[in-house]
C-alpha cells in the first residue's frame, strides 16, 4: 500500500516535469524552475521537449506498474 502511494507520487513528479519541459520551457516559470536565460531556453527548446518525452514515458511506466 505505501509502495503504491510512493510510486504514484513519483509518477506525479515526472508528469509535472513533463509539463515544465514540454510546455513551460521558454516561459518565465520554466526559466525560474531550471535557472535558464531566455536565450538558452530558446536555443535548447527541442532538447527539453526530448527530455520531457522521456520523463513522460517514465511516468507512464510507473502508472502502468500500479495496475
């Protein structure tokens, strides 16, 4: 029971990171979360989306493992 709760919590953290990396990367919130300059955020947006996708698969695998 406690294991499932912790796995769910980690999955939610990964889902939040997906949102930060894929949606908010080049916004002030994304800059603050990852300590980015606007220039670097703009130049690395594709790389961040790739990392976001990876974190999405981690979240999906964790959620799948709960069932």
